[in-house]
């Protein structure tokens, strides 16, 4: 990550060129700034792996896109919630290309947020497991392994043993064994940064150490599982002078997006792994060819 303000969060609704009904998708992507010699204006390009900041784009039905919001690392979850609300409101397809990426900051940029060993200022320790690490994640000051243990907003939390909690009216309420709650807020700047609302209306504020204590809590995350299934799509009766020419004509004739992208949960993944070419009239398949994606024979 660059030195772009981590707390950046700006929206630009005035940049929309068309009514909301004419857009179809909303996307979150990482962005880098490029300053070329002799240019007075900063250029930006997509980079989900090593971004300087994050942007929300809405895509018009003609394929063009427009930016409507920017955010720094610490506001990425806010940006996601903002985008999801717009997607739900206008029935746009929601795509987040930053999910699954780990955005790390060098410890030299985050010294004020870390617990450092007094005898070795070059050794830094994860806030949760206390193990030495060279890299940390955002303002939570966690190593990569501990980061993966933490819940997200909307994650189900089960209180195994229950807990006595005090309401705003100073009334003690017991959260019974195996009570279910949901994470409804994350506040990285606070020690007890996870806000969990339980079914009896009690809200508990838990630290990363408390919420990952498997003796007291179970974290039940939601997952989107993407299954990459091989599907054979056939183009029949292609006239060509060679197998390669037949493959090229078949790919030009087949609209994989229209055939395979049937909804939000199934879309063409832009991957073709290979081809099999049969010659009509070759009933014994003596001239059948098997080819990799770039027309090289498999064998």
C-alpha cells in the first residue's frame, strides 16, 4: 500500500451520466496512481493485488464504467457496505475483486499500533498471538494467520458458555449457553472492537482475543464457494481446411457468455482449457485431434 490516506472515503454521485436504471453492475477494485514524467495529471489503473486505494465503479449496460467512490485501506469494509446497499437498492450485480486479497503494511509505517519487544525494536509482535512478524494487517496489527481467524460483519457468533452482560440501564442479563449472535460492527481503533448482537437484544463488545477463544465462542462464517466445472460446448458442421481453422471458427461462432452466464451464481470464467475436433464421416475417429487452449496437441 502507498502513503494514500488510509482513512480516505469520498463519494461522487454527481459524476453519474445516466439514470440508475441504465446501470447493471457495481464493482470494487484496487487502484494505483501512476505519475509519468512530463504529465501534470495523475493517471490511475486497476491493480487488485498492490493497490494504493480502492474505488467503486458502476457499469452501464453499454459496457462503460464510472467511478462513484474512493476509499483507503481502513475504510475498505465501509466501501463494501456502501456498494452492497446500492446493489440491493438498484438490483445491480455486485462484484468485489478485492476479496481474498491480503493488503499488508510494512511495520515501519505502523509502529504506533504495535506491541514491540523492548530489547529489540526491529522485532514486532502480533497483537493476538504475540509471535514475531515482519508484516501486519492494517490497524488491527495482526499477522496473516491470526487475521484469518477473525469474523466479518454479518458473521454468526455462538456463545458456548454464555456470559453475563450489563445493558444501558445497568441491568444484568445472562446470555445463555449456545446463544447465537451476529457481528454488526467492527471498530479497529478500539480494544473490544467486535460488536456482537445476541437474540435477547444484548450487545457484547469483544476483543480479538476474546472472540477467537474457542472455549467460549464459535465463529460461523459465511462462504461463497465457486465451483469451476468443465463443460463441453459443441459447434457442429464447421467447414475448415484444418483443425486449427475449425477451432478458430467455432470459438468465433460460439457466444460463451450468453450460453454459460445464466445469472449471478453462474458465469463464464473466461477460460478455455482445450478442444477436441472430430471430422464428419470419420466414423472410427482416426483423425480426431485433441488440443490444448493454444492449439498445441495434448499428445
